[in-house]
C-alpha cells in the first residue's frame, strides 16, 4: 500500500470563533513523551492541573477536572449528570449554543422550557425570574458568551434569581473562560463547563468542568443512573479523586497541553489576561468603526474575545473570507443561523488576542474591502486602532 501524502498543514492565523491559535509552548508540551495514565507522574500532573483549573474558574470546588472531549462534551456532561428523566429545565436561547443545550437536555429526558431573545441580545434577570416562577425548574442553563452572536450575558444577577427560585444554575463558559472574568464561587454557579480551543489557546479535545457541593449532592441522590456511562461524574470522581480508579484512559498529551495552557495564563495573571483581551477588542472595534462597520451584538454587551461584525451592504462576505484565507492565511468565521451571510465572527482569543493580529486583520480587510468598492478612508482603521493602544 502506498504511503499517505506527507502531512503538511498550512500555517494559518486563526481569528475565527475557534479553534484559536495555539500557543507554541502548548504545542511543544503536547510533543513530550506519553506516560501511562496511572503513572505517578501523570497522577501528580492531574492534581496540579485540577488546582490550576480551580484558579481559572475561581472556585474551591473539589470536583473540578477536564472531561475527555470538546466543549460540547462538557455541555453534555453537566446536563446529563444534573438531569433525570422528567426533570424540568429552563434553557435560555439567544444563539446557536443555547439551542444546542436544549437539544442535549431533551435527549437527557428533561422537560425543557425554552425562553428566547433575538440574536445579539441578552436576557434580563427579570425575564429569567419569571420563567423560573412559571416552570419551577430543577436547573436553569445559560450561555455566558454566545459565540454565534458575540453577546455577553451577565451571570451574577441571574444566579440570584435562579437560586431564589430554588433551581440550580448551569453556565456555558466555553468562550468566556480565560478571556473575561468567570467567578464560579462568587457568582454561586452550581455547574460550569468550558473548552480548551477558545481563550485557553489549546487544541480542541478537553472540556474543563466544575460542580459545586450542592450539585454533587443532587447527583449523589439521583434515583436513576446517569444516562451516559462515559460522562458519569460519580465514576469520573473516583478517577480524578484520591482513589484513582481506572475509568477510561485520559488523553495524556492533551492534558500536557492544557496544563501548559493553564500555566501560561496563570503566569500572565488572570486579571492581566482580561485587560489584554479588552484592550485588543477595543482597538479592533475602533478599526471596524473607521471602516464604517457595526457590531451585531447589543451595545454594552459585546464580548471582548468574539467580535461579530455586520457585513456592509454590497460586500460579498464569502469572498472576503475566502480571500482572507487563500491570500493572507487568515481564518475568520461566517455567521450562523439568523446571522448567516450577515456577519463575520472574528475571534481575538487567548494567544490570538494581540496587537499584531489586530493590525494584520485590519490591513487585510482594508485591502479586500477596497477591492470590492467599499468606501472608507484608507489607513483610517489602522490609525484608529493605534490610538486605542497609545491611550492605554
Ligand atoms: C465552541 C462552543 C461550544 C462547543 O464546543 P466544541 O469544542 O465545538 O464542542 C459550546 N458553547 C459555546 C459557547 C461555544 O463557543
């Protein structure tokens, strides 16, 4: 049999909704020698990884670990453990990922009450309070950073109304974790999940999750077995806890990658990391405004790491994306669902959130928009971004 063609992936600058550019130190860490998953070296690495994840989630939750799978596996793991068939769950939908959570919850047997906001908008605490009063759910699920719309959902106030209504709060932080404050303990979040491929700058493959003691008590008192063997957190607790009972073989080298990714963030400092995301977002946004373009998400609720920008009239959005990729090696994302063909999704996530990428993308966009006859002052976007950096 002939050999396969040589593996030679192109070098890209990943400025879409994920995966984001991987930090070179993370790639190097992943190439270190694989040890057994019960090797003493790996066991102590798991311990350290868990403490690092607790810092990033800002929690003391014992049950904080990485699910083997991408962000969606984290969603599934939190939902199937909290929900038993027939349980009521309220899911807040203002984009693709809230919609996915409904599907996962229904498959787990939940009676789902879906509440909706138009794409790009966010929920008020009052809306959620009413939904909780009407449905009396066991769990309320919400996406903090809706990657399909670029909208940032405030969580703290919502947590209060959810708990006043005696429900548990489940939060998707796949895109927010590592790019903006996620305060699991201070906000009283019962279960939370994330993913490695957005602001953690690690390849897709693991899903950091955390369950507080209230959630673990509910899981312990379940009447039915968790629908998924692979994602059953009480079994995973014996592997990630002190017993170290074999459950499944953890993806060792992915854990090295996540370990390094978490170390890099903690070296920079979480708060400094948030400031960096915010600064690069503001510089990019100033550049976008100078090109006469607008953001798709509600003003005051725009994510720093995911910039959903409306495509100007008369511009062929798909051609801009393919030209960016083919001529400049830059990937940005297309709009999904209600935003299909209408917005670009531009990620400035983790290692990707830096001035070089902001200038690179703005100048490439200027070139391509000018070719399509879009009118703006040439060089204005670069100058506008520069002013934001200069005044920081
Ligand atoms: C990317 C994403 C997911 C899904 O993560 P995968 O790694 O693609 O499985 C879930 N929720 C949000 C908000 C996301 O951005």
